């Protein structure tokens, strides 16, 4: 299984990412992004991008959602949904690496690619992620 149509639960998570997207703080990029993730215990956490005039200080929506999850004690992420204001928005490389820190072997990422919502294993998006063992 590589790329597939999202399940009902994944579509619901995507809808939550869309809701989170509405609270984006984006005066500099003018690009709203929302993320929602489900942890191994079924908890859902959302996040949105937060711009800053000093671009390196800006926060991606996925980072915001992971931060919320970890703050609540989560250590494993099962599914992540990401939505942006374009036909194709997947997690950036930095976010893929961050997600891999909390991923399982079956963690999936849901996003729009060329206008179609898809579900992809994180290992496809980041096949050789950095690991510190």
C-alpha cells in the first residue's frame, strides 16, 4: 500500500485540519495551513501555522499540532492531516522529520495532491529519515 484514498476517519481528521486552518496567523506568507493528528490512544490535536516577521521563527501547522500532542503526553502519532491553500500541500521536509520522531511503522499522512485528497504512509514521504539510536 502506497498512495490510497483516505478512509472515513482520515477524512474527518482532514476536516479538523481545515477548521484549524481558519485560525492561521499568516500576515507575512499570506498562506493558511492547518494540521490535525490522531495519537496512538485516539486523542486528536490540531495546529495552525504561525508567521513571524523573522521567517525562521515562524511555526508550521504540523509543528504546532505535534507540540500540542506532546504537551498532553503523546509519544506516538497514528495519522496526520495537513491542508493548505493550494491544490498540492504536503508536509515540508522539516515537518516530515519531526513527524517521524513520533511515528509508528503505519503512520499515515493525509493531504491534497493535485486537487485530490490522498493518504500516504509517512515512510513514503520520508524513506530514510534521520534516527539517533
